[in-house]
């Protein structure tokens, strides 16, 4: 940590000039800090004389959204560039290219994706991405199955598990997703009018706490595959024909359903927003788009997973008839439970999402949040029975519409 210093817009340019051979000698470099995530600094460095640019992402020794009261090791940067390397070998088309890293400074230099937009912003703007579900299901299925015991030699997989022990960032998820939203925790961010609903829907329900604890212990102990670990719509860049998954610093060996569930939850949060605020015609059209996207993510994941299982599994006994279905059913159960927990935590926990919090009308925002809590709860409680996309959509519509 002794060599560490946090960059600013000026020193970021100096760093690039001294350490990277990316720009030409006569480049006129400018720099802008563009980070709007919860943890890190992000600088865009660009040459005014050409169209060349890159991104420097630097870990701060604390969580940016909380400040120094929440210290975090800059070692998360190493996890991030290591998993980006692995994902880049499996699905290079879906991750940014890495140019350089420096673990002393906790920084990585990578491809600038400014011609893309963050998916969450695109969804809030009611934009559509026709290839997204195809791309993201390719990414999830391939990165997860290829890092699992189904495909990897078991000793090599255990080595990977060791290399991706990520206790600090896992603790954030364990606390913020699976524990604190289910009681009146100090760090919860909850608007006053929602408090009685949170009590009734979440905190007074022992059945729900039991199911949340089962999900938490699944997350803690089921080292199935190398997860992205934070696959919400703010971790994905999109443009019409391209999808890039960024920010895998929460990576670790965990249950496959966690990545799938986090993604579906964030589409549902946007669905709840659109249902609450949009004009009639626009609303119907965009709700259809979101509904189809959720169905496609769910169905394509299942279809591609079974296909990849059949084609890629090397473990002899795992090839026995019926094990693929058994394995997939457990993933889906975890995914639906995670979807519920992610929806709940983005509504009452420490880290919210713009989809819901930026609803300006107080009554509509409260209504959206109450629906989110009810839906999240049902998805957790009834996850064993929600086995296909139509059951998921029926549950969604019965509460939200
Ligand atoms: C203190 S970190 C809060 C959240 O931001 C990250 O993106 C993760 O989702 C984490 O839970
Ligand atoms: Mg992130």
C-alpha cells in the first residue's frame, strides 16, 4: 500500500505518459474523471489530435459511495484484471480489452467504451437493444460453465477457487444483499413512508428470514463457478450490436444462479419503474420489450446451458442421464431467489438503483417500492415453484400491474 496514491485528472495523464505506450509522442492528452459507481475512480484519457482514448479505473482504499468509514483493500483491482483475462479468453467479444495494470496503485488501463452506453441508462431512456439477450446469455453460460467443475479439471478448479477468494467484496454482498435488508439494519437506506411496509412485508416475516438465510448460505458455500459477482445493468455497456460486461471486482467462486438472478432483478426494477411512470402507449410498448427481454434471458439461458452442458462436460459421472436437469433446476432456484433478494436490497438496502429512486412523484415512487418489496419477497419464498419464464412473468404481473 506504501506506493499507493489516488490519481487526479492531471496525474492520470502523467501516469499514462510515463507508463503506457498507447498514445503517440505528439498526443495532446486530456482527462476527465467519469466514475459514477459505488467504489472506484474512473478516468477517461483522450487525445485531442486523434480519436484515440482509454479508460483508467483505479480502486480507492475505501468505498467511494460511503467514504473512508468503509475501508476496502485496493487488492480488488487484481481480482478484476485476473477475471477479465479469463473472461477474455472465453468470450473476448463481451469484455473490454485490457492494456495495462498496476497492482501497487490498484489500477487497470482498458479499452474506452464511450461509443456504448451503460445499460441501466439506456433502459431508463426507453432504448431497445435487439441483440442484448443473445449476447448476455452467451456470456453468462460460457464464462460460468467453462470455469465450473463440469469442464475444468477438479484440481485446477480448486486452484482457481483459491486464487479468487475475495473476502472483502463477498462480505459486502453477504451483508448488503442477504442480511441487512431483512432486518432494520443501521446501514439500510429507507424512506420514512416505506418503513411500515418494510416492517410488515420483510422484517416481521420469519418465513422470509429463514429463506433469506438459506440463500445467504448457498452464496457462502456453493463454489460452483467463477462469477462476475455484480451483474446488474450498471455493469454492462451496450450499443445496438455490441455488449460489454465490465466491473467484475466482486468475482469469486459462487452459485451460478447469482449472476443470472442479479441481471433479471435489474430488468424487473426497470419494469416496475416504467409501469409506474410512463405514458400509456409508450408504457405498453416498453413493458412488452422488458417482458420479452426477461423471458428471453431466462429461456435462452436454460437452452444454452443444457446445450453447453452436453457439449462441454468432461466429468464422467456428471454425464449420467438426468444430472444436467438436476444441475440446471438448482441454478434456476438460486437465480429466482437471488432475483428476489436483489430487488429487495435495491429498495431498502444501502445501495439503491436510479430506476426506482429517480421516480420524482413521491406517491408513484412509494408505490413502486412497495411493489418491489412484495415481489422480491414472493420470489424468495416461492422460488422452488418458479421454474420457467411464464411462472416468473405471472408472478411479476400479479404484483406489479
Ligand atoms: C458499498 S458497495 C454497494 C454496491 O455497489 C456495488 O456495485 C455492489 O452492487 C455493492 O453491493
Ligand atoms: Mg461495479
